[in-house]
C-alpha cells in the first residue's frame, strides 16, 4: 500500500508517518526526495514538454498561413478561383468581380475564426504549462530545503517554520535542456541551497536547531554537527584538567 500524497489535517496522518509530511497551502503534503526522478513526475514533465512542442507547431502553421495569405491579391479566394476560371466565358465580368469580393469576405471570416481558436487554445496551453511548472518548482524548492535543514540539525518540530522563513529566498533555475536546480542569489553571486542553509544555521537559524541529547539541553554548534570532542574534563580541578590535557596532547604527557 502506497503513502497518501496529502492529508487535509495533521491529525489524520498516522503518527509514524508525520515526519514525512509538510504543511503547504492548508494541506499536509508528502515530501519526496529526488522528486523530479519519480516516474509519475517525469511523465508530467514529458507531457509538459510535448504541450510546448504542439504549441510551437501550431504557431508555425499559423505564421506560414498568414505569409501565404499576404502574398495573394486582395480579391483572391481559393475556393472560388477554380470555379470562376472554369466559367470565365459564361460569367459577366461585373458579376465575377462581385463574386470575388463576396468570397474574399468569407475567406477573411474563416481566417479570423482560425485566429480566435488559436488564441484560445494557446492561452489554455500556457495556463496549463504555468500551473505544472509552478508545482514542479515549488516541490523542488521544498525538497531541497527540507533535506538541507535536517542535515544541519534543525529541530523536526520547527521544520515548517524554517521552511516558511527560507522558501522565499530560493528560486529555480532552468537550463536549456529542461533540467532545473534550486539556487539562492546573494550579493556574492549564486550559491547552492545546501551552502545557503549551512550559513543560515550559524546565524539567524540557530534558534531552529535541535537541542543535544545529554547533560546540556542547548549544546554547542560543534557537538550538534557531530564533531567528536576530546575526552576529559577541561573545566574540572587541577588533576582533572591535567588528565584532559594528557588525553588531548599525549606527546606532551610522554615528554
């Protein structure tokens, strides 16, 4: 049985799965790593690109049709042209001119209808593309931010607040081949989300970091990042400090 993509309320989420969901737009949405690599998402991206291709093909056809029309005489009508020529000796010249003018108006009406249909179809495709692009970009930003925040030790209970605080700083950059990556623009240029979050965690983000397990509820940044501290009590009495120094610098003790 698969995981639900979203829940309407937090209390609907099974307790064991709550860490895998984040609040977004009033709902609790499943967080997926490597979101763009998911087969169903890849299908959406592929369909998105196909829609763009169809839109461009439609634009090309319309441009070609308009070029052909521009090259024709103002009183030309393709549908009646063969008939008029076949009966040229039978028709009165004045009557033929009247027919040409009438057919021209019909032809122009068809072109106007084609243009309106094209504009409507194009607007619908653009709206669909924008909606899909927005969803993909938002998911890419949230996945990258959440992974980075957890890696620097943000308290899982505060992860939603941290996401809300940083989400606006991240943008999605798209390459010519259609690939996307989340970056942050700073005064020093573009930086990766992971580097941006690491810097944030050392300054404004300290309040979001999880407390250490052990005697100190707050802990130090060094301990929080998994750096092993030297053995011994450097804050104890003289003998305790001597032992700690000997543990840290055995070459001095040997001397």
